[in-house]
């Protein structure tokens, strides 16, 4: 294994973890996410191959890589190796090996939030890679995501559940030797213990320099990650959310918060678990989608700097119709309408095994 991915629900601490591990002398950390470029590019083969069956395989693959919309794949994958006639898995591995050799590193890494949903896709392309999934208190994530991305608070709460449930499923499939789940709170409170566990998972020697989250910045620039471990950030959601908001979030997240060891604020006599319904998911998402049409600016990360990003109107219109179309064709809606097609029962019954 000489590659791994950092993933997790947005606002969970993936950037902090990537900054720390980028300081390890044996790790080459990509500055910009490349996992989704790999998946999108090579999944395109399914769409274009029927129209290009007479085209040489190497030429077609080279065209896909060199015309990738963000241009990131050409910086990683060595297209001159295509003439060797190998498969894409070997090509990606050879390219990573070369990049590591050029930078005198041992392990290549990439940080891609939400990659947990595409574990099978990235595993198909890089079967020997490992996954580092970071979990943060769902109430903090919902509050932070709602503010930073201007999304519905309860929809953010449900997205935290969906992403981390997917991570638990991935870990059951791949095993803890390939899929490690760590806690943001542990990383902030006891970074040495958390990072030693990560290094052991990656079969690397622990180096104290990875305990420093600070990065150099120019004048008038603000680093996305703070220069120290701010423990106040862990429970700040308690002051930022109202009691009513916390109760609503815990109705959605309760069992999973408990599973990950987080203490619920809602007392047991009024607690009731109730995931967000499909109808509310669609409604909240489309309300957010409409609002995004009129949001021309947002705060975001560019090269690990916190900057204001301008969003052209044509991009907003394109995204609006894309989200609208995706939701109308959502598998979640189909599962809600025809549950027996997807699963006979939702709840496991031990008596059926006897």
C-alpha cells in the first residue's frame, strides 16, 4: 500500500488532518482533491466507449486524461506509459510510483470530503489504497455546514447521518485494516495519540513535526486551518444553537451520535428518533437550490486559504437545473415509493435465524 485518501462529511476536519499529515516526511499530499477527477474521468468510458469502439484503447484513454475539465489528471498520470498496453489500474499505480520517486516520498495521499459515497469506485481504480474517515460531532457539523454553505440546518443534520452511515458500511466491507474511522475531537484534544494511531494504520513512523497545524501565509491571506488546536471549537455549537434546534437535530442524529460516543443534550423522556423524511429532504434541498441562484459569493477554500469566491450567474443556473434534475430522479424517492423492490424488511429480527 502506498496511497490513501482522507474523507469525511464536510466540516468534519478533513483539511486539518490533511495539513498535519502533509508535514510527514514520507507522505506526499495533493494540494487539491483528485479522487473525484479520477472517478469522473474513467466513469466517462461507459458513456463514450460505444461511440469509439474502433479507436485505439490507449489513444482514447490519453484523450480522456488530457481533456479532463480541471486539468488535474495530466499532472498525476503519465500518459506516455499508455503505449505499454497495460490497464488503467497499473497506469495509475505507475504514475503514483513515479511521483513519489520524484518527490522522494513513500506514500501518496489525497483529501476528498464525501468520498465515502464513492468507495467502490475509487477501490476499483486503486484497489490497494486505504481510507481515513474523520467523524465530528454531528451537531457541530450541522451548525457549521449550515452557516458556511447557507443550507437548511436539518438537511445538514441528515447529511451527517448519511455520510457516516456510509463510512460504517464501508468499514464493515473493507475491514479496519483498510478503513480507519477517527474522531475530530480526539485529534484536537489529544493529537499525539490520534496521529500515532493514524501512523500505525499507515505503517509509518510517527514524527513530532506532524503535530503542528500552522502553515505559512502571505500578507492579507487567511489560512483555512488555525495555527493551533482550538478545543473551544469542539463545543461551540452549544452556544450557537438554540435548545429547540438541538432537539430537532438530535431527533435525526440520535442513534448515530450515541454509536460514536457523543452525549445527547435531549433528555430520554422527550427523545424521539425520527430521520428526515424523503419529502422534507427534497423540499429543503430545493429551497436551498433556489436560494443559491441569488447567492453570487461564498466563502471557501482555495489552496488551503479562506477566500471569498465569486459565482458567475451562468454557473448558478447550471447548478440549479442539475440539482433539480438529480432530485427528481433520486433513488431515495424510488426506495420510498417501492421499498419491497430494494429490501424486504428494514429491521433485523434475530428470531428469524432460529
